[in-house]
C-alpha cells in the first residue's frame, strides 16, 4: 500500500508481537519550527522525514488500546524492522494488560 497525502501510510505489515496483534507502517512526520525566544512558530507545518511505526495491541485478545513505537531520522533513513521489534520486546512486558470489567 502506498500513500501520498496526510495519514496515508506505506509499507504496512501485519504481525504478532509477544502474542499481541501488531502492525508495522511508514508515514511522514510533520515539520514545524518554533522560535523559543519569541514563543511564536516560524512558519507553516511542513512534511517531515519518513517514520517507521510499530503499533501493538495492549493485550493478546485485542480488546482495545495499543502502544505505538516510532523511529525516524533527519536523513529519512528507516531502521530495520528488527530494531522496532527488539524495542517492543523490551518495553511491552512492563505495560500491564488491560482487564475487562
């Protein structure tokens, strides 16, 4: 899937991370400049570098909620997906699964 407008991601891949449904996707970030001296913005919002995002359900049954992990660089080079999966493997076990009431 390829997109060119806001919110139209590219390179979408479904997978499972630690037994939870997950999606890897790419999309551009937004770019804005803020002048801390005057507190005003330096211009309109522009298109920033490409980011790679891993969205993972908060529990294995996908009952609602998710965690996003995004990585980007000024050069626009994306990391190998393995880097995001390694980060998720370290961070997600610390996030408690949701209980159903």
